[in-house]
């Protein structure tokens, strides 16, 4: 997809530890992770950074779950399974909506 500077965390706790030393331009957060679920991670990210784009990646497609994620602070949502093209479109949509040059 053309992105090369990527950080990866195995779970929400590891992601928060990375945030102590890194400031990503975009988060892709899975809802279902060990040690700290994605929704909790999003809430933690939002206490430190209210502007970084966050896309929730999940199998959770129920409307109530989508609303819950949006209330927690996600900027977009993509449901598994998805293609690289779909994810790329979601990233572009999110960054464009936030006024970031794509």
C-alpha cells in the first residue's frame, strides 16, 4: 500500500508502551486483542491525543458496537474480512476527512 514506516504491537498494552516513545500518524486498532481490547486502547489514546486518526479494524459489525467505537473516538471503521484496497480506501477517507494530505 506504499507505507513503509510502520509500528506493530501485539496487544493494547504493548501499543501504549510504544506511545511513550513514538507518535504515529495513524492507528489501526483491532477490537479483539489480548491483555487490553481495542476499545480500551482507543479510550487511552484519546486521553493523550485527541487528533490522531484511528481506524477500528474488527469483526464486530453490529450497529451498537460501531456507535460505541465512534463514541470512544475512532474516526473510521473497517469490518473483517477486507481487502487491501478496502483498507487503503478507508485510510484515504479518514485522512482526507481530517484534512491530511494523501
